[in-house]
C-alpha cells in the first residue's frame, strides 16, 4: 500500500461483501447488487453493482441497476450509509446495458432535476432509438425504457461531486460506450470500471464483460484498452459486478483481464468463429 501524501493515515478500503450496504471508503458505499458471483444480493433482479459517491452538496450513484434502481426500494440502503434518495443529484452510467442503466428513468420520474450522464456514443444510440447497446435484444421478455435526455460525457471530462472531481475515462471493448470514472476520493486513486474491468472474482481470474456482436464488442480494442489500463492502475477499483479491489489485487486483476483478452485474440482465424470479433 502506498504511503499517504499527507500525514493523516488513509482509511483502509473495505472490500468484503456482507448482507448490508458496505462503506468501502468513508465517501464510497456499495448499496446495490444482484447475486452475481454468489455474493449476498442487496437488490432484486439482475442488477449490476450500484455505488454511492457521497459528496457535501449532493451524492451520486454510479450505475443504478435495472428494476432494483427503483428509488423507493433503495432508500433503506442509502440511509444505512448516511445518504437518502433525495440527496442523489446525479447518476453516472458506466454504459447502456440495461442491468446498469434500466432503473434510471424511475429516478428521473421521481426526481425530475436529477442529472443522468452516459457516454456520448451511448446517448447517440438511444437518441435514434437504436437499443443494441442496451443488450435487451438478448432477451425477448426484457423491456427497456431509456433514461430521459441523458447528458453525454466524453473522455477527459471532469465531473463534480463536491469535494470530489472524477475524470471520464474511455474503456471501450465490452461495448463501445463503456466509460470509467476516476479520481481521488478519501486520499485514494479510485476508478469505477463498470463491466470493462471486473477482475479476479472468486475462482475466476480476470473477469471481463461479455463479448457479443449484438452490442458491438471489439476484442482487439478491448485488449489495447486493458494494456493501457495495466500501465496506469488505480489504487482502488470498483467494478460493475463482483467485489471491489484494492492495492495489489487491482494490479493482478488488470494483468489477468489482459491475459484473458490476449487468449481470445490469439485464437487462429477468430473472425470466422465469433460474431464479436472485429478486426480493428
Ligand atoms: Zn455490460
């Protein structure tokens, strides 16, 4: 673990899942997840991890799950970590997949001034009624109502949740609209990574987001993105599914994700076998 820049000791990240919401750091809480990976579920259905970033003026949700994003259902969990649904000023989506973004409209209906942010390419798809990036076409029974007027974010843009400032990082490969949010929180260099970098989870090393041509996965681009991320690892990584990582497990997870994509891309004549393979 790196020494703090200041004399004050840094709080140690809590990465163990329990049956209750977890304060990973004083300003970051794990308030929602499905039973993905055998973890004790906090929310119903198939929703992704829902992270809470606590600010002084308002709080932010990073991803909001699917049905589990229902504000009424999440309120008890928010209160357990010192927040409340009326404090949620913004939702920052890591990508359009419905298990991450499907609950956003519920929040907007309840709190019309709430701002919902999504990568520019995801906004473009939704605006023209193209739902490929949401993943709903995988399941004929699933329904997706897109967020209302999502605000596009771009690589390098700085988002504020005072006193915290996080930078938008493009993490394409799983889907073209995958972004991370990275910045210093409670003295740690943290990054919310969505499905782009899930990392080591249980017995599986280097979990990555599913590859599928339906949502325009790009395996070679994914590998290049992971190679770059491995060169500049954050200290704390908060993925869209599974447990968060801190310190050495961040670096190991990144190396293993890169190893996994290298394996995929090393398959001879892969473009003839996989619909997701794009020869970029
Ligand atoms: Zn996804």
